[in-house]
């Protein structure tokens, strides 16, 4: 079985309020088709349709304070309730304590050790690697987990060759912000199709989309709506190309943020656990999922069956 994990940073399940929640307002026809007319809001969970399952997953993990990226992503990747083990939420980047959990074993390293084909599908520009090597930038939890697992971090050559996808899906940002004019541009629909194609080469693959968290912090409704409309086109291409009987698409997050533009901070809201695939596969995967630390064990069980 194959599983493609689409990680959306900072996306919770919010209220049905178009004034503050872009998910209650955005035009997202692909998602609406998957959810048979329902929106990605808390009131619509739990939900099972012909192609999709939508669950509500706790991101607070029994620890006071607002959930944060480093501990939330570490919990997603390890299956350990990292905030409870530390007694605090922490982020955005892992400190030594959080990094120790990531180093001790994640879904990347465990599946690789068991002989499964594993990949982290994001491509990074030359400036990213230069910043890491110089010490000006720290790894976030997901690339850190990939590095600890001995996975290849895709670079500009991988992006040009179609072996990876840029963090903004289309690679337009590589041209407009990074001054790399020869980078090939994808439409969002093509980006979704490429993710589906790449995922077929692996047992487990993960793609990280962090612009959603930035939009939440910016409290910019128009920016959020545009990002969601882009993501919906990606989802359209991905779902069109996906074989529901060959595996699952999982979309989830580390904490809430973008679903409530009334605040610049993270939220206490649960996060979505969206599964796309055949009903029997979805039910088997989702049976023990209650919180974000249940994700990694569910993935490992699903892929090693």
C-alpha cells in the first residue's frame, strides 16, 4: 500500500464563519466534491463520503498553552506525545530537546529501516542549503527528520528534472522571489498530478506546505483565499490521478491558525484528518486516530500490513 502525506502547516477546523474562516468562504470545488458538498469546518466532522473521510484530531495533546510547530510536527512524525513528554509546546524550529525525539526515530526512519521506499518530496533552492550550511537557518522538524533518516533533500536539479515539487506547488516563487528565471512552472493542477505520479514510486511520501501558516499569521483574507483556491486545484489534479485502491492520501496539520484570521496566533482548534481513497482502506487507517500523535503509528501499520 502507498500513502502520500500532504502536510498543511497551521490549518485547524474552525467555525462556519466566512468573516474569520477562509475555509467557510473560499471557492474549493474539488474539496467540496470529495466531501459531497460540505466544507472543511469543525461542524462537519466526523464525515465519511464515497471517496473521503474527514476526522477531527486533537492538536493540544493534553498540554496547556497554544500548540506550536516544532512539538506538533515532532508528534506527527514520531507518534510520541512530545509536548506531554516535555511539559510544554515549543516552536517554531526544534530545540535540542525536540530534536532528540526526532533523532530517535520518525516514520521516515522506521519505514526506511523496514525496507520501504520513502521520500520527502519538497524541493529546496540553493539559498536554503547555503543558509543551513552557514548556520543562519535551522532545519524545521520535517526536513530535520528527513536528514536524520538519511533521505535526500531535493534541490534545484531535482525540481528541474521533475523529481520534486516546490513548496508553493507551482515554483512561481522561485522565479519571482528567488530570481531563478529558468525554473519550469507548473499549474496547480499539474502540481497535483506530479505529486500523484511521484507518490507511486514510493511506499510513503510526504509533501510540506507551510504557506498556510504564514497566511494565518498575516491575517490577510485575500491571501488566504488565493492560497486555498490554489490548493484546491492541486487537490483536483491529485485526486484525478490517484488510484483509490492502491493507497491513501492523508492531509493533516500540526495546529490551528489559518482557520481563524481574527487572531495572529495559533489556535486551540483540532486539526483535520482528511483521507482520500477506497472506503475499506480509510476505515482501516482511521480506526485509532484521535489526536495528531496517532498519525505515525497509523501510517506504519497501514504500510507494513
